C-alpha cells in the first residue's frame, strides 16, 4: 500500500445497531457500518460531490421534477446527496429522517454536512415517522444497514405511503438493491404496487434506482430531463447523460 492510500480511523462509535466508523483515505472520507460495510463516500474538498453512480442516479431522479421546492430524505448517511440537492436544486424545505443518532452528528463533525437553515433532521425510524413528515416534491428512500436494505425496501404499505406523501407532480426516488439478474429487489411487489408505472436506472454498484411518479397520469419527460442535466453539468463537474441513457421503463 502506498502512503496516500493509508487508512486513518477518525471516529468509531457503538450504538444499539452496531458499529459506525469514519475513515479517511487520501482526499476521501468514508462512513462505514458494521464489518467495513461502506455506506457513504465524501470528497473532503467538496462534500456535495457525488462520487458514486448510484448517488448521481438519485440526483437524476430529483431532476425529473421541473422546480422542486421540498424534499424528504429517508436515510441520511453522510449527507452527500442531501448536500448536492441543496446546492443544485431550488429547494426551500428539506427534511431528513435518520435511524441512528450518531450518523448526523458524525456527518456534521467529520463529513462536511452543512448546518443549512433549510435542512431539518429528525432521528427515528422512517417507517414510523413517515406519517408525520410534510408532503414533499421529492422523496428519497435509501434505508441500508450493514447487512443490506432495510425492511422498508420491501414493505408494501410503507412504499405505498411514500408515493402518497408526494405533492402533485412529485417523484419518489428509491435506491433499490439489485438481484443477480439485474432486476430490482422485490420486482413483483413493485410492479403490483406502482402498476408498472415507474422507471429503472441500473448502476454499476449493483443497485437499481427507481423513479416513481406521484400518479399514473404523470410521465417522465426524457427531453426535459436531458436539458436540465446538461444545464447543470458545468456546475456539477461531470455529465449525467451516460446514466440518463440507461433509464428503462419498468419491466
């Protein structure tokens, strides 16, 4: 191992769910759960930089909305996607629900999460707190533990309630586990719940991002999405177009 790849342990805490660590490797910091299960990666020079395709794909989900003013994040992690959305979208109110109280604390202390006045963080179980969340233009579901997706990713009632919590014209963006055949985990459940009216975006990390509109009359405007992504590319520092090209209708 070369010198610049040496790992430095910055923080380690134990809670009722297990171990949380923050590691630093060169210009990056990582949030890990359990036995070295990486949850988030932060470029320390710019905490809004999205290093991984799955987070960029979730940002594409946000760009499906023409002018989002509110967003709800179910699962915070290091907050990189939250920061990107606050930086690049015209959001006025953002709520995040995080199960583990040490996660937002570590994100602020070590991972560059800004104390943005538009951001309100609540600690608790997203499945229990969703009914008390404000309706939003964008809802992101990213509920992962050190052993994989949380129960919410296969909970019919919860996933249905997420869609119902959207404002008219809103979008639900789900970071779903992918099975060996490249389909999202729970594909049959998802097809039934959302009446096959959603879009899938597979990414190289082995996940499938689901783009679910608020209702059946709402379509994904690929041309408008491409235009918004192209306009944002100079500020992002990367193009989202290769990922947009991979979007497919629900199968």
